[in-house]
């Protein structure tokens, strides 16, 4: 899959590039949530997709956001409110991107069913296990980013993590729908005893790469930035 952001996507310095891009977005402060959402989705759609890859992407985004905020805070204490807003936007952009990934997974399964393609029970069970841990991974990585520093940026991230744990996240809300579809597919696979014999990484990558060029990055209108649960009209 081609990507317009450069030649490093998927390479060994992929996460380093992403971290630098997110840091720049936070420092510039222009439409931070949308910038972070787009940067995250581009990395997701360009890599082999599993929970560890998503964790690396999430960690890079939060590290870049924290670094950008710290630079702003060094300039003036008056920047605290502005920095808080930018960090909140960055986390919201990441949350929305992960929710869109979850929705893309659901749509990919529905697309596969429409084409009479079926995964084995083991493949679907592994995929469901990864998705079930997606929100927890997001919250844990957010808390880890908050705990990595004892400055104002860390305090802001800690508050954002606490808020997400109490009030939920966009990715958590979307996962409820995705897991319902996946459970249905598991039931259908169990009844028919049909297995495609694909490994999880291959199955997920093939399906998502089929839709990544349009569907994944086009979901901005489906899970709207600024709607914490991705449910409002």
C-alpha cells in the first residue's frame, strides 16, 4: 500500500517518525486532534496489525504529544491552559483513530461474510482477544505516559487517563459493536466448521489492506472527532 507521508512507514524508524510528527503537531497547535487522528491512521493502515504494533503506535503518539507539550510549558507558565487543551486534543485524536481501527475490523469481517469468506475459529478467537484488549492497552499506555514524567504534562495526561477510565473512551464504545459482530462470526464458523487456515496477522492484514485505501481513512465522517463516544450524530 502506498502512503503519501513518506518512505519510512513500516521501516525500523516508523515509530520515531510518528513521534516526531505528533510532537510537531502539538507544538504548532493547529487542529491537533485531526492531525493526530490522521497520523495514527496512516501508521495503522501501513503496518502488520496486531496488538503489539498498535501498542507501539499508541506509545509513539503519546510520547510525541508529551514532548511537544513539555517544550511549550518551558516557555511560559501561562501556557498551561493551552497545553492542556492541545494534549487533550492529541489524546482524543488517538482515541478516535483506535475507534476507527475497531470499526474497520468490524466492516472487514462483514465484507468477508458478504464474499462468503470464512476464518477458522482459532483465527477469529485470536483476533477477538486482541480487540478485547485494545481499550485496556490504550488506557494503560496513556497512564504509562503520564507516569513517565513528574511535570505538568504528566499531570495533564494523568487527568486524561482518569477521565477515560471513569467516562469511557471512543475505542471502548466502538469495540462493543465490533465484538458483537465478531462473536456472531465465531458462532457461524463454529456451526459450519469451515476454516480458512489463515494466521491472525495475515488474515487481519489482508482484509484491512483491502479497505485501508478508502474505508479506514475515510471513517472520519463515521466516527467524528470531538464526539467522545463516537456515537452522536
